[in-house]
C-alpha cells in the first residue's frame, strides 16, 4: 500500500471522527451549518484543515479541553480539536483492522504513550489486554479524551504468553490525576 493509498484510507473515517469529536464540545459551539460542507468534503478526501481553522471560533472563545491524555498548555485549542479528529480517524481504522484479524489475533493490548506533556489519565491502562470481541474496544474508541496518543496492538494467546501478559477483567476505569 502506497503512502497515498494509506492516507486516502484514513479519509474514509474523517467525517465519522469529526462528528464524534465535535460532539465533545458544547452544543452549537462548532456550527453544523457552517461546517457541514467542509466535513462532507473532508469525508471525500477534499476538505483540508487550514480551511477549518478559518471556520472555528477564535482560541480565546474555546472551553478548557478536558480530560486530556497529553497536555500542551501553549497549544491553540483549534489545533487540539483538529488533532483529535485525526487521532479518532486512525482509531476508527484501527478498530476495523483489529476486528478483521480477530480470528487469529483475538486480544488487544493498550499502550500508553507517555512523554513530554503526558498525563496519567490513561497510564492505568498501559499493558492491559482485553478481548477484541467484548465491549471494551468500542468503549476505548469513543471515549472523550483530548490529545490521546495511546495505541492498541492485536495479540494472540502465544504472543501474550511470550510477553507475560494476561487478559484483564474488567476494563480499568480512568483516573485523571493531573
């Protein structure tokens, strides 16, 4: 798969991600009438983020974007919003891939990507292993967390054993501490 094909694949999830992330903001904050044409073009691979910046409210009008997995206090909230759309589009794609491979790789491991600006919001889930067939994957996917860089990895039972990991029950609740 070429880079262009991979990028085009992501675009198929962009409208879905936009609708999800927009739902995290106060009602009418991102005006549907203004954004609908752009979001439709985004879903077709034609909408671009610089166009969206002009449509979004100015930074001083934004609410505090909480909870956050990674915090960059000097970031423009519009960039965080657009970044969340991209991250959720990748997450929707990852969900499809995990379900496609579930017959051979029935579990998934959550990886918390720490580093500069990271909070402990998702740290309690690092290296948690859960079944793909359960409700947990959807729960993680739609969870409202700004600037999340956490990842998932499909795993088989032999892979779990080789890494000394076990399936968790139930999904640990997030505990924001920052």
